[in-house]
């Protein structure tokens, strides 16, 4: 199986007999194998489960072009940035339906579990299926999470214990009858997150234990499938501490005491049907509710503001798409989406905001011999309603195109694509008390990509390689800046970015007899330049937090009932301010190891994360946890 | 070529001798850095060049801390710095050497001194004192003994007290109520007057203007207090406050005059006026009104705001200020009259320090660090106070001796300028 080519062959999974900590993965959904046109990287079934990973962020960090921003610890916010477009340009989709957050536009990857997933794929620009919803065209990069469809009945339980007082339990029941299949999956985790950190330099040797970094969550998910019908119910409830940056203090007396509660749930359903070979429809519907409370109003908080704020969000979404394929060489796709979001918060000078977001798309795909063309035009319309102090922003409507051209010959495929897309200002950007700016313009991205890939498959061997060069530019970046001559900050359109980069992936698999060996590598090189102000000293300097070079390598070895995975990730130096050459985040190497053994119905696994115990950061003064161990045992009937 | 080197040599010589001539410029500048990034830095600037942008670290081998917020000189050998997010009041020598530090005053904001004690305003609710832990519902002012570096007393004022000044035995504290946007209380409108000896609030002057937040400058008996308003219905304003009137018990309205200007960044001139620059911004319109004004406090109060506001900045100062990307501080060296301002630029870049001669001739732009904001000039001869030529200060009729900052002096130094009975004299 070629994890990085996007469309895998299923035989390998059965043969390898890989197991994750719970399931025997004896099936892999096979996607009809069209020659790849989109730029995609994917991790499927056994590979995904063989990775040492607790959240989706851990899987995505091995993809080329991906930067994860992580505030450290299990509870720390984890967001993904692809090819330096910014987290808000990355759409994350579960079974084709986008996870949204109207308030801030980003998805905390830490809230989603890998254990119920069949695959995680990253598409730069569009996925390019024949029949897609309009919102699938509406982000700069898209992450697709595909839920696993059970093929047998089973019940399994798992218990895990890990470093920093971490305990996790999970129960999964799944069934498959008469074409229906489904599962219920419940998980509980509690962690103190009291990891040690050390800052050591010429002028500092700070040793400490992370405090107020605990998390406790419940996650309950259920899904039901039949043929073209899929549905998913997801519920996540958590409480966590919100630790601050590690700064100079004389003692531990004044630590951050802020706490955050989340209660999120969504229900979604999707139905697709092909009437004849010429007609296909796709309907999606989703309801989401999110609650967030942030509180620092405690007796022990004697030194900072006593805040107790609540935020409520509701979101209703529906879409309809239709694809028409009159000839073998031509197909057309139209789609319409509507989303209605509500945001309520008990902030001063803030009232309920409603947003109606409508999208329509016309797309077509054509092929002639090895030559293929895909083109789409997306129309988006946003209209807000509010009685907030400043009034609603003006409605926003825009057309944005994308074009992809591909050519395949023998094992080779070549592609070129262009996509222009914007992100609308979020409700926080526009209306947040004393920060929001209702005059914001959308933040535009333009992406050009030129790529090639090669695939080779035999029963014992498979190999693939892919190389993409790209140029991205971002205009009217939405950033928070102080207002000149005041003490107030506000969201503003400020900044241009110009990025040239290269992503490469090489992967291979060799499976002689009882053994399987697979290797997945990725490499990113990019120059991501600030083109905001030609007069400024930071003009043409790299964008903060953006590494020029990063690479990852994952090796998986399987022998009968044993699997061992070693993953190594190198991320180069990143600057975090232009003010001083010392303001850099040091390069780091992260090595994760996972060993899994299966005996009859029981599976045991040992994970070691950050084997080298490197003390590194994604955000200055937010230390990562260093080396940690997790041991888990599961049993299934 | 030879000619070139000769010229270069002459230039260098000229620069050196110029340095030697005005050779009295010793400026400490606090760069706030980024919040929670532990990168507050101290710049030391002497005679036209930046000696170091991490002067504290150079002198002590460790970092200053997170978000330094104010700096004052207490006596010849001692300087205090409030490092807000580190919850530290740091004491250093004028050479930058750390002497003591205390975290007894968490969320400390601004500093004032009478030469014997340091007074610190705090948004916090508890204070570790010699009498034990004191807790307050609102904010407070703490009194630190500079012999022991212990807090001797503290007193509750309004919510989120910011600017603090010492005059003639009393402390004047501008209350903001700045957390009103998050907490369950309203903005404050008062200036608390505290008897510094007893640490009791003796009166609260209601300015009827909310959120007295920002830099507060003092010129003798007068204070220049900024109010950013709420950025919605209440626009920014400046309060010119008369400490003497407040002590003398005049009614509230007789103690201040409100002006329709923002003084987001302000400083005291050597002739007792205030420079005030700032903008009045409204979220309704997203529009700015900038102002760059010179305020004469005595005239403003006398005329009830009708007079005493001018735009007569010396030389190119006004034009240069208008060209700044993001003004972040303004200062005049009280000993020499040299004018300084900082530009925070785009906030991810190093800020800049700009310098002008007292006549307003632009002298240079220097690279400092992120968010350069708070200034302290060191006395050229190392003695506090020293040779200021002129200051408007005819506010006393007893024989108590004060320095030019309005601080009571017990033992005047020979050769220095002091004020006694409302008149300047040179101690012999």
C-alpha cells in the first residue's frame, strides 16, 4: 500500500495482519482507483494505527508542507498550517462535511481521535471527486478524515496508562448486518500533564514542572452506514487548565489559574446515490453545538483579571450536489451549500451574531487519453446579522476559480494547478469586543503548483514518489495589531506573504513471507517571505514560525503478530521575531517509537514519544513535554 | 581616497567630540517585549549610541522578565523597575546591577518615590507586607522601604489603579477600572489622594471621565493623565490635574481640567509643560483623530481649558513624530532637554529610538527591541537631582526643600538646584 499516493490497494492490509491497539484491521475500504490528479498525501488503516499518536495532529505532522502549532501537553491547542497559508485556510472534513468554528475559524485537532478513523488525507487545493459539495472547494488546503466502516461484529475494551499521570479508557462496540454497519465508541482520558521542562542557555537555567496543564475529557461517538448513506454523532466534553508562557518569576506563587470547559457535539448525515452511470447526487446535513467557558475567577487568583466568560455557538448546515457524466470523458458538478451560524457570548458590548454563509459551485472534469482537466468556479456569499454595538459588516460575495491540468503516462503522472480562495473574516475578527473590526476585507490566497509522481506496484513491492513545487501568496492578512496612538488592539488587514516551496514524498513497501517493511518519508523546503512593507527591515525576511526545512521518516516493520514503528521528524530553525537574531526557536528532532504485539484477542502496545527527550517549543515559552511513555492493553470479543 | 579617509577621520572626531560635548545623555529604555514571551529587555543609550539592548542581562547574567512597565530612580544608587507579568519589582543600581527583587506586589503597574520609599500601584488583590498578607477587593498601592526592600504598608484604591505620582507628602493615583470589560464592575473615574506617611486615602477626586489609563506625567504640582475612554461612546480625553488644589481641599471640579485631546503618550518638558500625543478612536466609525499638542498646565487650569494648548514643538519634532509607524513613547531628558521618542513599528520587529536636540534637531534613529516604551534619564554627574536650568515651580511657601521632581529632600547636595519656598536655589 502506498500511503502517499492517495488511492491504496487493499490486499496489503490483510496480508500484513497489522493490528492497532484494539482492532484487527482486516479490511480497508478501497477507493476506486483513478489516476491521481490532486496533490494528496494519505495515511490509511494499518499505517495510521501503527503511528505513535494520540491526536490527529500527530498523524498530520508527518505530511510534507505541514506545520503544526502546539502549545504543549495533551490539553494544549493544536492547529495545522499547510504550506504557510495559515490555520484558517485549512478545512478539516469528517466524511466530507466540514468541521467549522464560526467564532475563530480554526479547528483544535486535539479534540478529535484517530482511533475511529480509516484514513487521514491532506489535499492541497481540491480533492477533485466527481461529485462534491460546494464547501469542499472553499479552503486553501483540505484535511479529510474518513471514518472506518466496520465489517464485523465486535466489542473491545482498552486501558492505557502513561507518563504525567495520564489514564485512558476506551470501549468500542461495532456491528455489521445486512448491509448496515455502525459503531459506538466511548473514551475517557484524565491527565495531570505535570511534565518537567528546562530552559537552559547562557543566561538562563529554568527548571520546572508544568502546572495547570491538566485535562480530562469524555468523547462519545456513534456512526451508522449503509451503502451511500453515512451518519455520525460526535460528542466531546472536557475540562482543562490553561497554562501560560514560562516567564521569569521569583517563585511558583503566581501561576496561571485559568481553566477552560468545552462541550461540543454534532450530528451529521450524508447520502449519495448514483442513478445511472450518468447521474449522481450527494446530500449533506449537519447540526453543531459548541459551548466554551473560560474562567479565572478563583480565590487563588489574586493577581490577574477575574474573568468568567461563556460562549455558545450553533451551526446548521445543508448541502446538495449533483454530478452529470454524459460521456466517459466529461463530467460536470454543481453544488449549493448553506450554513447558518449563531454566536452568543456574555461579553460586554457584545450581542448575538448570526451569519448566513451560502456557497455555490460549478465544476467540470474532462479527459482525453492521458490528459485531464478539472476546473471549478465557486461563489460565496456571507451575510451577518447582529445588534452589536458597531452593527453588522457589509455582506460579502466573491467568485473564486481553480484549475487543474494533469497528464498520466505509464506509472508517471504530471500535474499543474492554480487555486484562488479567500477566508472570510470570522465572527471574532469582526465583532469581538474592543478588538473586532467590521471593515475587514477577506484574506486572499493564490496557489500555483507544479508536480509529478510515480507509482510502481507488484505483489511484493510497491513504491511511490511525488514531488511538488509551489508558489503561494497571501494578501490582506487578517492580524491583530494595536491601533496607532491608542492603547487598544484591533483586527486589521495587514500584510502580504510570498512563499516558494517544494514538497517531496517517497515511500515504499516490501513484503516477503511473514515480514512487511514500509517506509514513508516527506520533505519540505520553503522560503516564506514577508512582503508587507518594502520600507521595513523585515521585508523579504522569512515569516515568523515558518521553518525553511523540515523532513520526516517513518519506518514500519511487521512480523506475524508484532509491529514496530519508528518515526523521526526534523524541523529546522524558526524565527519568532525580527527584532533580535536570538529570537529563534531551535531546530529539533522528534523520535517516536511504538511497539505492538497481538496474541489471540489481546493486544499490548508500548509508545515512547520524544525518545531523545529534546526540549523544544512550537511557541516561545510554551515547552513541549519531552519524553513520555504510554502502555496500553486491549481485549476484544 | 586619502581624502575620503581624512574626511572620515574628521567626521569621527566630530562625532566623538560632539558626544563629549553633549556627553551627558544617559538613557535607560525599557522594551516591553511580547506578553508571555519573557523577552522584556533593557536598552542603555549613552551619548548618541545604544550601548546594549540587553543591558540588564549583560550586567546580571539573567533575563529581566516579562513586560517591564515602569522605571524610576530613587536615589543616587538605586533604580526601581516594575516588571508586570513577572510580578516582580526589581531594584538595580545605575550601573544595571540587580540589588533586590520582590514579588510581594503582584500585577504591579507604575512607580513613584519620595527618595525613601517606593510606591507601587497594583491591579492585584493581595500584597505581602511586613504586617502580613493584606488583601483588597479593588486595586491598591504598596509602599516599599528601600532600606529593607520590604513592603511596609498598602492601601486600597479604585479598581485597576495605573498612574501614580508623589507630591508634597501625598500620592496621586489614577484609577482605571480597566478590567471592566471582563470583570463585573464599572470603569473608574477617580484620582485617589493618599497621605504617603500614613498610607490612608484622604480623598477621591472624581474627574467624571472614565478609565484614567496610560502614562501619567508630572510637572511639579501638575499631572497629565490620559483617558482612552471606552472607544465606543466616550472618546479619549486628557485630564490636567492640580495636586496642590487637591491637597488644599478645593472641590473636585477645582482640581482638574478636562481637555478633548488624547495623551496616550505624554512627557514633561524642561519648562514644566507636557507633550501629549495620541489618537481618539471610535469603533463605530473606525476613524482616528490624531493630536500632537504641547500643554501648559497652569494656563490650561487658569483658563478652564480655553488656553494653554499649542502645537509648537521645537524644530522638526512634530514632523518626525507624524512620520512614525507606531509611536510608543515620548520623553525629554530632564537634565539636558534632549527629546526622545520610540516607534514600535510592526511589533514583530525591533522598535526604534529617536533622538532630537533640545532645539528639535533630529539626531538619529537607533534600533532597540520590541515595544520600546519606558524611559529613565540618569543624572549626568551621577547625582540625583542635577543641573536642570529651568522648571516652573512656584508652588510652596514653607521652607521645606524639594528637588525638581517635587520630591522632598532632607539632605541637599552642594552645587545642586533645589526648590525652597517656591523659589529655586543652588545649595552651597
